[in-house]
C-alpha cells in the first residue's frame, strides 16, 4: 500500500512538472537593422512562448513611448505567428515598446526565462537617424575645469598607503591596495598579476564597478596574463562583511550621486571624487614596473561603464575601452525632450562636466571602443549610448540587443552591430 502511495505521489509530481509553464515573450522588429527612416513603419512581432512553443489565445497588452513624446497603448491576442504592432517615429530618436501577457483570470502571466516569480514582459524598441543625435552643449570651460582637477590630483603624491598581499593561486599574486588621492577617499581595489612577471612585460586593465556599495573583486582569472586592477567606486574597504556595506548604503552612501544640492556645482558632485579616483587608479597601474608602457585597457558596466568612458577621455594613454550599458550618459536628455529613463539623475548644468558624451571626445584617436546595450534599457537609454558612439573619435563597435533591459536579456535575443574605423571591423 505504501509503495503504491509513493508511486502515486511521484506520478502526480511528474504530471505537475509536465504541465508547468515556462512562459516568456519574444519580440523583434521587421528588418535586419533596428534603424528606420523618419516616418517609416516599424513593425514589431511579439510572440508568447511556453518553452519554445507559441501559445495561442492569451491577451497581450502593449505600450509605446518615444522620444517624440507620444504614448500609444493597445492590446491583442497571442497567436502562433505573433502579435504585430506597428508604429513609427518622425524624428531622430528611439521608440520603446513594452508588452505584457495575461491569462483568462485577468492576472499577468508569470514564467521562466529569468522572469520566474515576476510578470513576463517584452521590452525593446528601434530608432531613427541615431547617428544625428547630440547632447546638450558641453560647458565652455570644460577643458579648463579638468586641467584644474588634474592639478588638484597632482598636488597629492602618488603614495601607496597599503599594499597587502592576499591569497592568490600558483600562477597569480593578489594585493589589497589603497592609494592616496585628492578628495575625501583613497583609491581602493584588488590588484592581480602573474607571479614572476618580467619588467615591462604586461598589458594592464583597470576595471570599474556598477552602482552600489560594495568592495572590489579579487579577480584571479583577470590577472592571469596581465596587470588587472579592480577598484570599488567609493574608496571604501574591500573584503568586509555584508553588514559593513549595508551600513554605508543606509547612511553616508545612501542614494549617492542623486542629491540635487550636491549636483548644483561641479566641485560638490559625487562624481568629482569618483573621477579623481579613476585618474589616480590609472596613474598607479602605469607606475608598476611590470606594465609594458603600451597597452592600457579600461572596462565596466553601468556605472562602471560611466567610469571607463571618463577614463578614456581623461587619460590618453588608454588604448582600449570596453563597456556595457553605460549609465549616466547624455544627462541633459530631458532638456532636449528625449525620454528621461527609468532611473536617471535629475539634470543640472554642473553634471555636464561628468557626462561621458563630452569626455569621450578627448579620447586618443587610436583607442578602441567596444560597447553593448539593450534596446529596452531605459536605465541607460539607447539614445544616450549611441551619442557616446557618435562622439568617440577612435575605432568603435556598438552592439544593440533587442528585447534586453539593463538587468534582463530576452532568450535568444537578436543582435545588431555597427562599427567604424579600421580596427573595429
């Protein structure tokens, strides 16, 4: 009897598993490129899937917003061929399309594809003439301001406050490093590099962190064949218990960079200290005897992308810049009536001194830029990322990902890549 009961329970479990739904929404535009002509129909097809199979008969609701200030909404029914949604844009900029799905009970469908426990969605879009997009003008004293900041940094000697060896592995040594810097905080990060590297033998990469309050990462893999320096965004301690970072996030670093009072003047912006630490981190790496004096890379995503782009503009020794979904580009977009985004800092003229769209114009023309971002990412709107691409003087590549947000990538998302310059092909 017990054996039959166990078998029965197993059978019910397997039956439930076989009927469990793995809902997701897949969408794409109707041409190879997400770039359209003004007024040209943009036709999106959005398909509700259970696993990899289309689902019929479910309600889909959609919302279209755009840099033209127009909002449209509608709904339809899912079919095996997908729901087609047509819109257009008469001016340079981007359209955003957001689609959700509902069951017969009127409740939003929840499912898999990284969306377990939340309502499934498609978030994507397309653009018109993005190569013509520009930001607000840069300050007339932009270069003078940064010359003064570099003088302020130079007034603080490049002193290593702490360089404590921490566990590495047989091939890579690692250090917890603190470096004196102008401003309130030092540079703080983990340095990794190959053991017994010869003088002048290694390329170097400085890597930056996204928004949040945490210590740097000790990346042993990153230091396998190069100097790899990963710094935290605030100059705080590395390798501390979670309570240490939580306390800072709830007190002195709570909602940092968003204060309108701080952002009223360039010297009091939170980004001022951050960018000084970016420059000092690069100076430190270039001072290491193992650096080959030729190859200096920077990278990071989101806020890390902001820092990496600034680094490329502030230090012409940077030879490569790899960023994904860079945050806080085109900070004055609201002044130009473009979509603000889901999580942007309220614009002030002082922020123009920190906007990567201005910094990248100063990058070394031989520096290589590689960027990627989502067409549904409105933490880092695609228009803002494209302006960075427009302004960058060196060889460059930009990959746009359909159906991808800042922290979510649609399954099997379509990609579109543009490039310019001989080394970016």
